[in-house]
């Protein structure tokens, strides 16, 4: 989920404009669903992202590709927005625009996005228990978990919110133990 800060800053007004437009026209749910699906689609098709990001590919070719692949799959207003991005040479900012837009939607709906890194995948029960605890801690109406499996953590998990990092990993505990032993055993 890490996005270039400069790209995010440039993408922000586009996301805000689309958010305001979707609220005014009462189509926020459709555009949000389109963007959630588009985010997953772009993750699964890096070739499409590379093609759209390529400055050598003409705007007409990008427009044609989007028409063939997405026009029938997304809301008409979402598609028009994508074409505006192509026309303004900003289609390369699609991922940060999606992230910024979804953050605005989640903020408006009191949905908190929390990144969790874990050594092993969570079971359904563990995931639900974690969501309930996070709801209590953050006072959010809903929690959106972004889970990353990282075997290097050895065990446990790491929680990242917008303002805090909570580290319950075995790797962190071992590092702290090593620091403590280094300071105690200084020779």
C-alpha cells in the first residue's frame, strides 16, 4: 500500500473532485465498488498498469484499451473519469487516485484502514477477534484490514494504523532481547 508521496499529493485533488462529484450525484457506492474492484484488477494485471503508465503509448491507444477492457465493467461516470485521466496524461496516477478516493470514502463512513503484517495467515476466528478489538480501540464503526503475510516475522503480528505501530512479532522480541543482552554483556 505504499505509494510515492509526490504521486499521492498530485492524485489528491483528482480523488477529492471525484469524491465530491459522487456524493453530489448520489453515486458514491457505485464508484467506490468500481474503484475497489479496479484496485484488485490492477494488482492482478501489472501489464495493464505498465501499459497505462508508459508515456510512449498514445492517449488514443490507452483510451481504446480502456474502452475494450473496462467500459462494460464499470459505471459510466467512473469510465468518463478514467478517460479524463487519459486526456490529461494523468492515467499513470490511477493507483494513488484510487487509494486517496477510498481513504476519503472510508473516512466519511468511519471505516478505519489498518495494515497488519503476520508470519502466518490468520484463521477466520482470529481475523474477526482482531477486528472486534481494533473497533474497540479506535472507536471506528468498521475496520478494513490490509493483511500481509511475511514469514520473516517468525511469529506474531505487526499492526500499523495512520498514527501508531504495534509490534507483537517474535522477530521484534528477539531483536529487543539481543539489544538487552548486548547492553548487559558489554565487555
